[in-house]
C-alpha cells in the first residue's frame, strides 16, 4: 500500500462510520503514522492492534454493533516527551459508561470476550477513558519512544 | 473442499481429522463468518479439528475469542483442537492474552494430525 501521509504530517484527523469493514484501513493508517513516529515494525503492529481493539469496543459497546455511528480518530505525533511517540484519540457519540468500570479481566478465566482493554493496556504506555459532554466516550492512548528511538515497552 | 466464507481458504476432511485453513485478517469484520464456519465443522464432531493459520495476516481479540469458543465446543464432545503455524504477529497476540500456554500449536497440519 502506498504511503497515506505526506512527509512532515504531525496530526491526522479522520471520521469513519462504525462499520467493521473500515478496521483494516484504519490499522494500515495507524501503522504508517506509527512508522513515521519512529517505531519499529513490531511496535507499529502492536499500536495498530491496540487501536483496532479500541475501535472494536467502540463499535460493539458504543454503538451496539450498528454500522451507522460516527467515530472521530485523531493521530498525533508527540515531540520531545520521552523521545517522542504517538497519541491516538478516539471519540464516539454513542452509549456512555462509567470509565471506572472499564477494566481488564482475569486472564486465567479462559473464555471469549473482554480481552480488548487488556491488550490496549499491554501495548500502550497510557490509556484513559472519559465521558464526553453531550454523549459518547473519548479514549486517549499514548505510546512513547525512548530518547534513543526505541520503545520502552518490549 | 470449496471455501464457503471469505476467510475460509479450504476445509479438508480426513480419517484422522479435519483441517480448516483460514486466510486474511480475522477481526470484527470477519470473525463472525469464521465463527459460524468453524461451528459448522464442530457439528460434524471431528476427532481432531486443526485450524491452519499460516495465511492469517492479522488477528485481534475477536479472532482469539472465536478460537476459544471453538475450543470449548470441541472439548465438549471430547475432541481436540490444534492450531498450525500462526505468524509472529498472531503469536504475539497469544502471548499478550496468555493463550500461548493454552492452545496446542504445531508447525504443520501433518504434525497436528499425528499428535495425540
């Protein structure tokens, strides 16, 4: 796939529908932005996975599986902080939940479902959920590079 | 055997077991079809159900959840589930979710079919 973002792009704002058919394109967009931020290939894959999990949760829980909702995605290259990195913000206009109730589950309980938050917390250095005025949720995730261009999370 | 969903490359039924070869990205967009296809195979109660992942480029927790559910279905009739050749990306997901110690993973379908 050819490069999506011109050189020097520091922020990207996208709006997609809550249709799972868009997930593959979003993963590629995030991979390319993460690569521009200086992450190695395995880290760009991991960041794409974390964003995919966040979008999946938005589609399933924010919009109850409906493909008709709007999802705003903001990708931003971080400069200076811990050697740089990437911030991802995902805003939906669907169902709200208490951020305190969003947590990883016990992985020793082998069953389908409930793994997305755990994956996001494993991959990203920061993860925050907020309720938005007027409805919906905002998820903010950050992953940092070290001073020498290597991610602190192996 | 003809594939009957976009993510199912082939289904090969043999005396020792059934091998389902998946292809592409197994995410929320595709995992439902994969789930249904694998459950259809489970209804045949193969002694061994082998899910070949060598052509799976990407998987997320919805794909993993499908595999866990299929494991439960196969286990319910005392069959055995095995996975074959997950990519490094998929193996990493299994490690993050601690399922690398749960699934039986082999390098080839032949190894999986020949195992106890």
